[in-house]
């Protein structure tokens, strides 16, 4: 699995093996600058805090 954020404040969780998007979060109003995740928890930060 791959988790990444972008400049639009979105976070996406991808299944790399099957090449499909598992989850999409519109979580911030600015660029996502940090992501930390484990099996049960995903946390993120943005340019605004």
C-alpha cells in the first residue's frame, strides 16, 4: 500500500498491487506536508498546521 498527499490538501491510499485507489480524503485546505500511518491510524499535517 501507498499513502500520499498533494498540494490540494488531498490524501490518497493506494493498493499498489492492484493499481486501485482504496481511500480518498479531502483533509486540508493547503498542501499536505506530513503523513504518518499504521494499521489503524492515519495522521497528517499541512502547510497551515
